[in-house]
């Protein structure tokens, strides 16, 4: 075995030796919604040079975090997916994203890609053990689903089965409607049970700074629309 980057007898250093390189956790973020072809990973990760992405995938494979799988006919090609060890990163990934909210600005949300919408909601929503619901999402011409139960939010690509509520629109607008409430609904489409939507809104947990900034932004947008 080659010498590890940190070369320390510490589980944190051991973890960072395997996922601490730039782009590695963003690969995990994308694969947490399901398998992807390399071309889709290049597009969804956003900004990673293909040679660097290839190296990161190779490293993640060598550590048993990601594996390749050949698709059966008629869907030809190879996809990358998380292994059991890789899926174990899902909860730490979301907790790290929640910690990152302390540094995020509301203006940054405007550049959020549709593929990042499910994990963005998983980051800001903290359901109780009792809540059970299925949420459909439509953004950028694609469908996603959220299944909330037992205090956990599972997510994936594709249309939701029997959703209780479906939200459609640009990621920033969907998030604004969840954070700021009815005042921000005019930019999104809502189908289904509004009581479930109210439950979903009640789960949103944000630093006060972000919640206040989001509400102020929605108010300014409303004033400009009314002018």
C-alpha cells in the first residue's frame, strides 16, 4: 500500500485520505440520487475537468466507495454507483451540508442546478419520526422524488410514485416557497395536498440569517412584480 496523505492513526484522517480530495464528495452527492453514466456525472458535478473526474472515480473505486456496473440490454453502457460503504456516506454528507449553511448566502441559491434540488431540500428539512409523506419534484425538465419517514428523507431521480404533493419550478423558487411560504408560491407549480406542503414547510430548519435574508428577497421580488 502507498503512503496515505496524512499518514496518521486517526479515523478522521483516514476518512479524509479517501474522500478529502476536491470533487470526491460532489461525486458522492450525485450518486446518492442513483447510478449515473460518466457523461452525466461530468454534467451534474459541474466544473470538474474530465481527467480529474476520471482520477477521482478511480480513487473512489479503489477504496470500495464507488463501483462500475454494466447496464443490461437494451440499455447499453456503464454506470457508476455507490457501494454499501459509499451509501454509508449519505448521512455524513447531509450533516456536512447542513454545517455549510453557516457560510452559504441566499444569492448563491440562484445558481443551484436542478439535479441539486433534492439534496438541497434534504439538507434544510429535518423531519420528526412520525412524519410520512412522498414528495414529487420537477425541475429542469426532470423528475425527482423524496420519501420521508422515520425521521429520514430518501431521494432519487425519476417520477414519484403516488406523491402526496408535487412541486415544480426552478430550484431557487421551490426552495423560496418552502422557506418563505405562500408569499413565494407564484413562481412554482403545486399539485396535491396543501396540508402536506404545510408539514414540509414546518420541517425547514435554517440559520436565522438565511431565513431572514430569504424572506427579504421574496418581499423585494413581490414589490418589483407589483410595481
